[in-house]
């Protein structure tokens, strides 16, 4: 089972070292194309890429929209994204916080976000989704690809235990996992959702579909569709309620 997860994920995300030396993940062209196929809105006036990274997600979407804007906190990511789209005058990139965007209300047809939400401090989710809700036009939507527990972990502890052990081994920086986590994992023990929260700083908690639902409800948004790639990674289509 775990081998199947690794094989599927290798198609859509790649582990790499960022220019500033961080152990990170980058979207592949295959993932951005899958996101486009999944989207209900595939053409329009403006697409917005939240947490655009080096611009990988933009390749599938930019040709279909009159204007495209990518936003990322990292200046180095923005520099690389601009270089990748140097000849495309309708594509722009902006350095800054996603939550601080000031685009006009109802001015965005499609918001895309790949491998970003799990890096946003949980206390900032409602502000993030309120910003998305304000910018989306009526009938617009957000398509998100992210690491999320796509089942209720408290109702399926054995399944969560397998997922939890896999995620610790494959998403934690290798040196941290080998020296600080692996030696303390208990063989044969079933780790629960409560164990994860008790032993992990809140900023590093994994999050579930229920957590996401609650944050979206506060911004008058909802999950319209889910495409599962693994029990902890998938695509989500988000619309106004």
C-alpha cells in the first residue's frame, strides 16, 4: 500500500532542495495539468496562483486566461518564476503574503493553490479563505492540491496510523526524521489523531478534511468536489456557498 502511495505521488510532486537550502516539494507539470482537468472553470479573464513557488503550476493555466498572477512569500521563488515566464506579458508575479492581496472584489475567475495550505499557520486560514471568497467572482472557484487527511482520522485509527507513519518518514526533513523521530516510534503501536496532536507542536499538525470544512464555512465557501490521489493527498474544488 505505502509503495502505491509513493508511486502515485512521484508523478505529481517532487522532493527537492530550494535555492535557500530548504528541504521542500515542488509541483510537477503533471499535477498542474491534472488540476486544470479537474477545474470547472478552465478559461476566463484572470487566474491567481497562491503560493506559486517557481511557477510550475502556472504553465497549464496561463495560456487559457487573459491575465495570470502568481503570489509567493519568497523573493527567490518570484525571481525564478519571472525568469521562466519572461516572454509572457500577460503573466505577472508578486512577492508578498497571500492574505494581504488587495485585488478588486469579484475580479478573479479561478484561484489555484498547490502544496501551500499545510504551510499556512492554522490561525491564518480564515483570513486566507476570506480573501479568496472576496476576490472570486460569482461562479468562480478555487482548485487546491495539498496534503490533507481525506478521511475522518478519529473514526479510522488503524488507517491513520499507517498514514501518519508514512508522512513522518516522507515529509519530515530526512535528518530530523532519522535523529529525532524514528528512534522514538513504538513498533506495533497504533498512533491516533490524539497522539499526533499531543506529541507535535500545533504549527506542524497534519490537518483533516473536517478541519478544512470548518475553515471554509467561516468564509462562506464549501468543498464542491474531491479527487483523491492518496488518503492524504488530493485535489479539492472550492466554491461559494
